[in-house]
C-alpha cells in the first residue's frame, strides 16, 4: 500500500516540478488558476480514496450488523 501512495505522490509532483522550471512567469500579474495541477491533484485524491474503500471492503473491517431487532 505504501508503494501505491509513493507512486501516486510522485506522479502528482512531476508536473509541479516541471512547471517550476518556467522562470518566465510574471508573478505580479493577475491570479491565474493552474488547472492542470488541480486536475491531477483531484485525480490522485480520488484514486487514493477509491483504493482505501476497496481495501476497507476487502479487509472487512467495517462490521455492519444485519440482525437489527425491530421494536
């Protein structure tokens, strides 16, 4: 599981490190969203949550009682 997190985190950092090499940006101009990093971060977050959900289902740590008593 740690390897998956490491790979996901490193794939998320790769575009950020590549974009930091661009020194020709004007930081005094109006604010611009970095949609590529936002999209990649969201996808990594979704994949991590998906894998945690699958791991939770597989390990059966979530015990839902199916024998509820009717009152």
